[in-house]
């Protein structure tokens, strides 16, 4: 039995209304670790050649909520939700920090594997006694804060009733969907802790398609045994020392980014990426901090990183709206990208999006796309039912509700920006693709590449990424990112709780006993995971299949010159993209069209992908 | 007579729960949040309440114990549990105004903060992280201590109003 794992996974068949425990063999765990890597492996093993035919929103899809062997032990424990993505039709290891993760592990489970579709709304409860499918009729339709409130109370009371004498039961951990997920808004998030989301990949809609409102866990056991406990304790302490020393990040989180990323890096989406620069000081970090941050140091289980700041609007028409910072992604996607530069308006929209269970980047991207179409006269007041001007918070509020409920134009936008653009293009006879900022259907995170001053590599960060527009795990050189985000998402730990790699990999080894090194992740495990993800992405379907190399590109907007700011006129160098793309493919052992070569599959133990890849090579 | 006591500053608690980890490392030898003598309740995100023994001046838990398993440490004023004598009847939990004690998930015996013999681990990690939500003070034994022995949900309701105003009335 491998160390660092609780040792079993909960299998839930919602169609047959059955749950049982299942184990995963040690070889698979060592080869794929957990979370994102293991998820892709489970999906391929179970779906296999049928991949292109499986509707991600049909009962055949599998929803996975997985931890990794480092979860709960390394600072910043997360859950990784994955499955066949209804957005990219590949897989995304979509992670969020949450107490659900360690509750699951202390209940004795490393993850939950959900298949089938329930006949009515349900939630899954996981405890040491096993898994239970429970009625969620009363929870269906509730917004995030009500779901949390009701489930906290209901489950605490239930567990207290079962064991009344052991002392007070602490609230459980949970992941859940809001109305957006229930209504299968294609890019909806899986929510947790009010304002955290497994956003990328659209797994909220997968939960909705299964009539699954939430997965709730409460454990009372210890975290799993490890291979070298004394080394783990020492490295745990060292990791925290590193995090505690990061003063400015702890103080500001990313909550100062809404102004500074635009003003200083010129890489922030403004009005659907028509610009990436602004200097609106009303949107500065202190304007959020001074008026709205009611808790400046907020964090998740076993984390001293403190990127979160609890915000609440104290007065006015949105009094009582609660969210975190908002963090940079929400400040930009629900602020600058809507032409909104007022902190209260931004907090309101963030709280709204969280409560509706939208993925803020996905929904923010789609709503801003609609606003640009309105600006250009492609969508009219008649199409929308109201005016959608930049900076009009009430209008965006209304549109986000319509998307969550799939009403009117919201029903079209609920398909995500890329699919909505195709539909609106057909409706209007206009090519809307120039205004879609996506890669592989996945709306691009709020970090532009044109100025070349953000954290990403200019040019291919998103273009060749196996998770498309996902900014939390971008492509760099086919090497470094494999021991970075690909490892963190499989571990499953937070990439914000960054410490020197010798600590992270020292812990990985001390926890599992596997001969894990940075090098082994860059040369074997990492390539194995992204090559498998790449293959699944290439297989795609059924509604969209990406064309090799043609779709391994940036959105058209990224080739327009920046119209403003310190790097005005600068844009992405197409020739450089093409050259680096080839280098990237070569590094990973993929052919010149980005299809994994037979010898690569052989080397990585992915031989069973060869028949499907062979078909793509001709 | 003065003795040590852990002051809790709920607003400063970030919810990192390293107190739970440090406590269980010290007492159980491993990370075990639900065996910890301090537990952070979070009935609503952002509203975090570290819940631990307040050393009431009249020690109702000690009074309630039918087997004399609970005693008060003369130096620290902490409640000590005799593992041999404890029968896991949970009378101490019922007698506690804040329902603080728990039964250890494995042994089923009463589990109460013992102040780590005077140098509490939870306080150390909280201070290391510069939160100081839990701080060690030396002060006279007083009735005030008992005011901190409250049900964590009640404390959370107060905190929610402090953080969120009127909205705070509805979230828990």
C-alpha cells in the first residue's frame, strides 16, 4: 500500500443509486500521482476509444473529485475536479483550495468517482462510514451562500444525531454548484467556500448534468500515513517559514492587481481585451483594502500564504455582498473587462458570480464578448432586451443572471464564448470569431501576452497549452511547467503556496517514498500526463473537434497591436509563435502537427493511445 | 495567584488551522485535526472561531466527572485527563458551557487542552505566522475566563455581524 494515500476512492453510480469503495493499483498511482494526472488516466481507462462520442454533459461522462498524496500535508490543500470537459472536450485538472479536500482524506478517501445520472437532485455525503446519496430537492435552485448555509446545518445536525456524545461536530467541507451549474451553463464552475471555484473546464455543468448539487465530506481520522514522517514534519515547518516570509504577497494577495496589472504590466483585459492597459486609480488596491476588506489575512486549511482577503460591502444598494479580495482575475474579468472601475461594483459582481456558480473568467469573458458585439452593433437592444454599455454594472448584473438561468440571449452565451460566437455568427451572418478570446474553447485567463511583461512567456503560453486558456497552468518550454503546475495539480496542492522546489519535491518523496525528483517530473511523469491530456484534447468531440496545429494558436485579438499604454503598437510575433510551437512539440516528442509520436507513447507507457493517434497522423 | 491562559482574538484568526495541526502533532504525533484540543469552526466562510478550553474558575467539567478522571494542574491551571480513569461518558462535554471537550476519535477518551505543560504549541505556530489570534498571557484566575467558554456557533453569529453588518444576521 503506497504511503501518503488514504488508500481508497469512493465510487458513486448515480443511475443505479449505488456507492462502493474502490482501490487504484500502486503502479498507476506512482505513474500518475493524483489529481490532474490520475484523473486523465482514469478517464482514458474507462472511456477509451469511445472518447470522441461521449457527450461531456451526458450520463456517460465521469466526474472526478480527486486529492493527491500531498493534499492537506503540503500548505494549501486543494481538490482537483476533472472529467471530460464540456468546454474543451479534452480534460482539465481544475483545482480549488477547500477544506473539503482534507475532510475527504480524513474520512479515508483520496477521491470520489461519479458516474451516471441521478433521477432527481441529489448530493453525496462522504464520511468514515462510506458514501451516501441524499436527496437535494430542497437545495436545487439555491445560490451559493444558501447552499452552504443549509448544508452546513443539515449535515452537522445529521452527524450529531448519529454520534451525539463525541463532542461538537465541526461543519463539513463541500463542493457544490450554483444555478449556473444546475442549468448546465457550459463553462460553469464547481464552487466551494463561497468564493472559490474549480473554474476552468466547466465541471459545474457536468455536475448539473448528473443532477448532482454537491459533494459533502466530514472526516474524523488523521491525515494518511507517510513514508518518512520526521522528514515530512521538518519540511512542513520549513515550507511555512518560506510562506510566512513573503510579506507583500501576504498583505495584498492578488487584490492589488486590478489596477497594477493594467497600469504597470499592460496585460489586463479591458473591454473584452480591446485594450490591455488602463490607469484608473479608482481601482487601486488601497481603494479595495481601505473600504471593503473586513479580514486582511484570510486563508485555507494548512496555509499561511494568505492570498485571500475577506470583503464585504458595508453600505449602499449592495450592502452585505460578501466575497474575497476580489482576487485579480475577478477584479479584471468582472471589472476592467466590463469597463467597470468601481471597487464596490466589482465586489458586487464577484459576489453575484460566485453565488450563481459561474466561472468568473468564463462568464466574464462571455458577457464582455456580448458587450463588444453590442458596441459593434452586431447584437442590438432588441436582441438583449436592454442596453449593454461598457461600465453599466446593472446591465452586466442582469446579463449574468440571464446566463445562469439560460434566459433569452443568456441561453446562447451560456454555451461559453466560443460556441456562442458560432451561434451568433450564424444568426447574424457575421463572423464573430475575431472577438472571441479563447484557446480550445477555454476563455483565456486575465493575463495578456502582447506586452510580454506578465508572468507568462510571450507567444505560446496558451496556444499549445493542453488546458487551453487556463492561466494557472500555461505552457512554457515543455519542461519547466511539468515540475510546476502539472505537478501541483496532480499533487494536489496550491501553486500560490510556492516554496523552493527542493522543499516541494523533498516533501513529495518523503510523503510517498517514490523516487520523485524535479527531473523525473520533467522527463517522465509530467510528459506522460500532458501527452495523455493532449491526446484526449485531440480526440475531442462530439460537438467540437480541434484541428491539429491550426487550433494550436492564440486568439485573433492577441495578434492585434496594443492600442494604448507603454507598449502601444506591440503585438504577438506570429513567426516566433510558429517556431516556438514546433520546438515545444519536439521537446515533448510530438510530431510537427502536435500529435504524440508512436515512440513517445511507447516511452511513456501510453501505448494504448497509439491506435487513436495513428488515425490522426494521416 | 496568577497562571497562564490563552487569549483568543477571533477577528485575527485566518482559518489556517495550523493550531489544530501543531496540537495534534504534539499530542498524537501526527496531523489529526479532529483529535486536536483546539478546533477552528467555520460555520460560514470567513467566520472562523478557534474553540478551546478557557479554564473556567469553577471547572464545571471537573465537577461533573463521575470517575475523578479530570484534575486541575496546579502550575498551569489546565484540566488534565487521566486516560485510565476516563470512561468516555461525555459528562464533561455536557457540563462545559462551551461544549469544548471532545472524545478522541480513536480512544473515545475525553480530550481537553492541557496547555502543553505551559508552552502551548498552538500559540507558537499562531505567533510564528504573525496572526497572534491565540496568545499566551499570565494573569490572575478570574471569572472572565468563563465568558470565553461559549458555543462556537454563538461566537460565530456575533462575529458575522461584526464583519458583515445586518447581512451577518442571516448567514449562520
